C-alpha cells in the first residue's frame, strides 16, 4: 500500500508540474503576441476596423501614437485597414 501512495503522489506532482509548465508557455506566447501588436519605437500606427469585407461600415479604430499611448474606439474585427508612419 505505501508504494501505491508514493506512486499516486508522484503522478499528482507530475501533473501539477506539467500544468505549471503549460501555463508559463501560454503566458510567454501571449506576452510575445501583445508586443508584436504594437509598432516599433519611433513609429505610430492607426488601424480601422470594419463590419465586413466590403469595408463600408467602420465599427472601431485603434491608434498608437508617438508618445506610446494607445487610443481605441468600438471593437476589433478581422476586416482591417492600417497605416504605420514614422514619428516626426
């Protein structure tokens, strides 16, 4: 019986370690994704979001200015026009 308890505890520790590892990997991926969404230093970017592929109805915008401040309105969709310009 003690061998069985030891085996069960080892199994639980392994599952917890795996869950922690997967959580850290997911957080690392999200951090990289978040960083990738902003323009590089010295640039500003504006994105316009539309309701569908015809891009006739704007439903939101996203603007990251030269002071590295983010401004948003509405909501984001997969239908985007974007522009990136150097800061002056």
